[in-house]
C-alpha cells in the first residue's frame, strides 16, 4: 500500500510518499518547501502571502516527491490531504489540488485532520506506540493532551486556554528581537544561558486539571525585556566589557533559557499529572515544539522514572510535513466522492 500525503495547512507546502509493508510504515520520499524565510522578514505569517507561495510550490513539490520516491501516479494506492485546521487560503491549495489529482488519476482520497496527523509521525518506522497511549500535541497553534485507546478512538483531556506553547515561543522570541519561527531561536540561545537567573511563573502550576495557559508567561517576559539591560556584567562577576551590547546578549541568553525551562516544566508537569490519573505505559509527543531537545530530555528522564515508553518523532517529522499526513491516512477512511471534500479551518480533535 503506497500513499501520497499532501500538507499545506500553514506556511509549508509539503508532500511525501509512504509505503506500508510487513506491518511497518516507511518513507519513500518527503519534500517540504517553506516560505519561512519570507515570514521571518515580516516577523510572522501573512496568510495571503503564504497561500500565494503555496500555489506556486504545490505542483513542483508533488512532482519532486514522486520523482524521489521513483513512483508514478500509477504506483499510488491513495492520496491523503490535510483538510483542517489551519489557514483557509493555505488549506484550499492542498485540498483542491488533492481533489483534482484524485479525480484525474482515479485514486481514493483520504482526508486527514492535521492534529491527528502530527501524532501519526510516531507511526513511521518500526518502534510505534502501543495503546492505551497518552498524547501531547505541542505546535504553533495547539497544546493538547489526549488519551488514545485505539486508532480513531481518543479522549480529549485538556488544552490551552489561550496561547499555544509554540505560539508562546514565537511571541517571546519576537520580544527578544529574534526571527520567526521563534522556538528554534530561543532553544539555540537558551543552550548558552542560565535558566535560574530570571524567575518566571510556571503557568497553571498546582492546577489539578489538564489545561495549559501561556499568555501570562508572555506578559511576564515583556515586563522583564522592558528593564534590559538588567545587570551590568561587572556586577555579575563576568569579565568587564566596554561593549553594552554584550550585556544585552547575556540577558537574552539567560531569559531565553528561563522561557524554555518554564514552558518545558509546565508541559512535563502536566504529562506527569495525566499519568497519575491515567497510568498508561506509552506516551507520545507531536508537533513543532516536540523538536525541542530540552523538552525531550526532561520527558525521557520522567519516562525512565515512571517506567513509561516515550515516543518522539525525529525533529524533521515534528514540524509540518506530508509524511505524517500519509502515515495517518493508513488508519483513516477514504471519502466517497473526492469532489465533495471541503477544507475546514476550524476543525478540532
Ligand atoms: O507543528 P508546527 O510545525 O506547525 C503548527 O502546526 O503550528 O509547529 C510550529 C511551532 C512554532 O511555534 C515553532 O516555534 C515551534 O513549533 N518549534 C519549536 C522548535 N522547533 C519548532 N519550539 C521550540 N523548540 C524547537 N526546537
Ligand atoms: Zn502543525
């Protein structure tokens, strides 16, 4: 069984060809074209601009994906596409392209929820999660805890009340003058910083539910940034410097480390809390923020302590890609008439 997966829900134009053989899903090709460099210039995503770039990229990306997989349309058993949630202009590019291809190539069309797709990056390869499995989705738009009891069977436990974890990384990065997307930028700076210098409130600490909240953290960071440069380097026992920008850089590293540490702590705490209520033996993480190595390290430590198996996709499969969409499609149903599929920007779990 070979599936072409198409993903265009945000600023990426992505496609992949995956094969299911001997009970395991393998990537034959995986191509991602991003307009992130354009977004970096403007400090975020401009929806119309993202969609315009995707219209230009979608056919070349699909052609390149098929070429790399050494697969013609005849070799495909189905086409899968993200139909929501996401930016409507972006979703339409993928959905309409998939509808046309499914019709002219006479292939089944399998609609995939982008959020479910993120989780299925964990089903690529041999070492896949076993049910029941706790799922943490941490992306630019979502922060959700879900309990999966089987394919297509899950219970929503909680989610963010305001900003998503990735959104908080991005907004804090902007406050620090770092480019979009901010998560990797903060992580890079954080690795050089002292996470204990700035005290930030851990969101929802002590709350016994499975909800998250990150808008307060962003405000706390904004208030600290206003005071930059905070302490001259002499006062912190650092080599005296004539260059004030070095002091600012120092502040940025320490604050980045505190931001990363606070977001990671809040996520890990909720996973531990959920495991107390639902003592399952498998935990999977998904979404762009799952590419954060500090989050993975801390979850691994807890996983070993609690004798829980942790599943995290490799970083390139955490951020948006077509492979996760094709992977999810192996467990989803095809739509009867491809031309009736509608993009749904507000689709939820
Ligand atoms: O899943 P994704 O690619 O797109 C959405 O569906 O939203 O997630 C993008 C988010 C961005 O907020 C980005 O800053 C964050 O994932 N991200 C990271 C890292 N890599 C990407 N956050 C923290 N650390 C990273 N290494
Ligand atoms: Zn995503």
